[in-house]
C-alpha cells in the first residue's frame, strides 16, 4: 500500500479572503510579524498499489479531475 | 416548450425553479436525478440553486462529476439551452461547461438580499426580452458567488459579449471580478448566474423582473 499527502493551495494572484481573515486573527492574538497567510486543503490518500510511479500518476490525475480546481488552485503530491 | 430540472441531493431551490418554469411555459418540467444518464428531449435544462452534496470539497465540485452532468454536457453540445442558477452556476463552472471559478464572497458572509443587475448583453437567447443596459432587480442568496477568471479568459468573456449580467449601482454582493453576475458559453446556449431570477416572476414576489429571462430562453412572447 502506498500513502500520499496531497496539498492544494490557491495560485498566486488569486484573492484569498479566508487567508486574510486568519492573518488578522493571528495578529489579534498577539503574533507579531505574520506577513501573509494563504489557506489551502490537505488530503491523505491510501492507495492499494505498489508501483510508485503508477501511484503518482494516478494521484495527479485525481487532482486534475477532482481534488483541485486548476483554474484557481495548484497542487502537490508527496508519497509518505 | 418542454423543460427539465436537474435534481441533486442538497439542492433546495428546485421547487422554485419547477414553479417558475411551470408558470411561464405552461407545462411542468420533467425532473432528472443525479444518477440518470439520459435526459429526455427538452428545449431547456435548468440546474437550480442550493448546496449540492453539502458544498463538500468545493461548491458544485461533486455534483459536476455525477452521471447526470455528462448527460447535460451532451445536450449542451447538441445545442440544448442550459441555465444554471446559483449552485447551478457553480456546478456548470466545475463541470467545465462555463469558464472561470466561483470563490468565497470577499466579505466571508452569506449574502441574502436584493441586488440590481445590468443587462450587459441583450443579444443573447437569455436576454432578448430585455433592453441593452436595462437595470433589473433580482434576489441573491449565496456564500460563494465571487466570480474569478484569469486575465486571458476575462478579456475573452468581455470581448465576445459573454458577460450577460453585471451587478449594477454598487450592489456587487460578493466581490466578483468586473461585477460579473452571469455569463454564457462561447456558443451562447449555456448560461450561469448567481442571482435568482426565478424568485421574481409574479406580482406576489413583489415584481416580475426575472420573468424576461425565462421568456427569452423559452422563446415565449412577452
């Protein structure tokens, strides 16, 4: 079995109001020097697969077809 | 005129859409369920608003991958008229039938109010009963209506007259780029819009501003 972590983040230049709100909340808690916060999503996926290259290709296809909206989001796949 | 309404778990404006289509076309629409792989022969397919699949992952993302949406895509490619309202717009965008994306409102708040819309293009099959530049009223109710498209896509939409409705007179409720409220595809037979014209079609609603959209799309004389 292969385990993977997929991280989906907003592309540069796409406004992230949620990230901004979190940024302000962190400043409000007294954490100084918080430059910018961007919110993303994480997915831990288990695959019944032993071929790492095949797994990686499948995971990328999953991102392109469902997990990320590539109009506004980037993704990265890491086998863990 | 025959119409169909797409039903998905979590939609909640389906009855409003069915009532509007019934009252305006004189014939109740057929309904198609998420697992249906075929849509009967109709002139118009409507995807109503709501929160399909609880807005999990992204608004409209799961619904857009259901079998019924493959059938909608086939019909759209064959030239059938398709309207997606609110969540229906989000589903059409996620399904790739319309460009761009709908993101969280910049206020981070759910907005439920009346806005003003400018008919940016009165030369579409959805707006021919309106005058160019006409301002109409429409209710909105959404959390993720902030339309976004990259610069190239935006330039194409604006240049080709695909921006059909724009929030007017400072009533943009969600921060959408260029005040975009509704767009059509390149061919002009698929419309997505965040506002709810189906909720302003008879006197009891307090106005009939939304009626012209359905009369236009259904080819009914005003």
